[in-house]
C-alpha cells in the first residue's frame, strides 16, 4: 500500500488549485525515459492508483510503477521561500 502524508496531500491540492487543473485530472507520478519517475498533470488510466478528495484526484500513481512504490510514503518538505519538494520514503523491512 502506498501512503500519502497529509502535508503532501495538501501540497498537491494547492498545486492543482493554483494551476486551475480540470477536476478529472491530478498530479500523476509516471515513469520517465531514464528509468526513474517524474510528475506531470494527467488523467487516471485503468490500473492507476488514485488518491482523491471529494471525488477529485489529487495524486495518481501510474499503473506501470505502482508495484515499485508498494510500502512507500509520499511526503513533502518545504523550506522558507523555496518550492515544495516531494519525497518518496520507504522503510527497510530487513
């Protein structure tokens, strides 16, 4: 299961609100060409994991990378005057 902290959820909702994104789209975590992950704005597809608030998605995890993020927590940090940074943390189970 992927977890999203309240701080990250609030930050994602703020991005969507200030960007005037249509209500059927959210911030989407997607695979990138280098083998990593990136963030974009998009709609959910079949198999994606959707985090929503009142039926409006604020975070969508692309189906291709859901299994790689199992057990991870998505959080946000923000230093004074700087843009928010989203981080993915995974606790070692070993």
